[in-house]
């Protein structure tokens, strides 16, 4: 038997009743990545494989999602009524990761009695983000008690 010259990048195993599915991402000697989907049944030596190469993955996934949508009737998520870019036109730090200095400024100003609308302007974030961060920092208790 020849040695396996393919580099395994990722693998995931899914147990489904008597069947086992393996999803393996591999890389060939020339650097081409590909997906191998294998299926075996317990107690049987026979197995089946599908190989999907890097250049076809997007088309494969799209076709798979379309096929699955005919099996699983999940509600389609409505598109967001906003985009991050649009919100950032008004609040430049919207959806940005909070830094330690942001947290310190927020804690200090809130401790000095600065109101949430002013904090939102100061930190270039939406009021909801300020309330959420204050809650996470343990400085604000939500009205619903949760």
C-alpha cells in the first residue's frame, strides 16, 4: 500500500443511526484543497465517498443547501433592515469590539453620572450597545430582571 501523501486539515464525524459520515478536508501534494465525504454502515466493510475539489466547493454547497431545503422546511431568515456600514455612518464604533480603554471610559463616565445618550455620543455607539455593555459589566440591571 502506498503512503498517504495527502495532508489532513480538518475532520468531523457524524453518527446517524447505523451510519457514520466523515467530512474530511485534505490538501494534495500540489496544495489543492478538497473535501471528502465518506459514508459507512456499521457492520459492513463497504463505504462510499464523494470528493469535491476546491474550485467546485461553492457550487456544491449551494446545490446541497437547495436540496436540503426541500427536506427541512426552515423559515427563511428575513434580511436585516440595516447594514453595519449604514449604522457606522452615524455611530463609527457600532459593532466594533470593546477595548479595555472603552470599558474604563464607560465605567468612569457612568460612575460620574453621565447619562446613556451622552455616553453613546461619547463612545460613538448606539444607546442599546451602551446599555448592553453596562449590563455585561454589572453596572446596569435590566428592567426585566434578566
